C-alpha cells in the first residue's frame, strides 16, 4: 500500500501545525499546567486544533488520538495520533529542537510517521515499506560496528525512575568507557537525527502513544529499529519504554548492557 493520500495529508497537517506555532515561537503566548504538571501552551492547542480539522474533513471515518484534545472515533481501525509540540519545554525556552509528531496507525501498529520542526523547516516522513525522507530526499541511518563507537542520546536522565536510571547509566558506561559524554535534550528531534545518521542510540521511558507512534516509521524506514526495553516492537499497547537504534545489530548489546533481554510478545 502506497499511502499516497495519507502522505499528502501528513504534509498538510504539518504545514497547518507549523503555521500555528511559528508566529508564537519566542513571542508572547499563554501557558498552563495540566493535571500531570506538564505545561501546555496556546501553540500546542492551536496546532492540534488545526490538524484535527483537516483530518475530520478529509478522513471523517478515521479516529484521532491527540495529546491536547483526546480521542475521536475510538473504535476506528485507522487512528491518527497527534502531538502538536513534542518538547513543549524546549518551545517555551526558545530552543528549536521540539517537533510536531503525526502518526497513522492501522490496527494498533504505526504505518506512517512525520517529525516536523516548524522553525527550522525540517521534515522527516516515514512510511511502512518505503524509505524515510528528509525534506524530500531519502535518508539512512549510519553503521555502528560496536557499542563503544555509539553516540547515545536521551532527553533527560531526570525523566527516569531510579531503576531505569541505573539501567541507562549501565549503557552509558559500556558505550563511553573513558569519557561519558552522551547527548542530552532533543525530545523527538533526537530520533530524526538518528534517522539521518547523526546519532546511534536513543533511550527513553515514560512515553505515551503520541510521543512514540510517529517515530517508529521514520526510524525504521531509514534502516533503524525501535523497541521497548525488552526488545519488543512498539505498538499501541507498549509500556512507554523506548530504544531507537540506527544499527539493528546493536540491540542485543544494548539490552545486555541495560540488564534486559530480547523476547517476542
């Protein structure tokens, strides 16, 4: 399946979100804390509302799962999963490393994903069975012959629980036996950089469906792989732990370093 109409819509969704976000970036905007104590800004809400209007008009039978406005057509086999600003803190701090995430899921599995950085005007599109593109040109992950040659990234070690932090630090110790210099910050932007061959491993936990659904087709379409911390592929029921690898052959090394082991669901 080519997903021609869906890809075209993903581009229009990213355009609409970007048009809502850019005028507010490093400008004046309102914000408030949600129940989970994370921030939501008027840019988040305006961007998601703009995307939802397009989906409801063009694919009214499809479902929508949005971070800010919830679920529509919950029982639909196809679900558009939206995160208008992944990295709201970066947006609020004026750092252009946040992104708009757009995913299409079929029967609980991600089949299309978009990562859009609206300020830098950088866009990655991944589709199952097709190569990932960056601003229209195909991109590939880079080879990583060993864990000791990997560049590891995570948004913040403070996002981990104590046991998760221990597992992450074990990985860092294996990857950086002399100088522990992993990359911090980045949210979804790290996964886009991995797909373009600039990073090798991204490790996170506590993610929700809207945080990771779009990442899977982008990373895997570029030749990488994504899994949870047990090595299972990611779907709608995943536990929120995420490993992204540019070199799929490093999965066992990462799992061993973190204290896990690969197993199929």
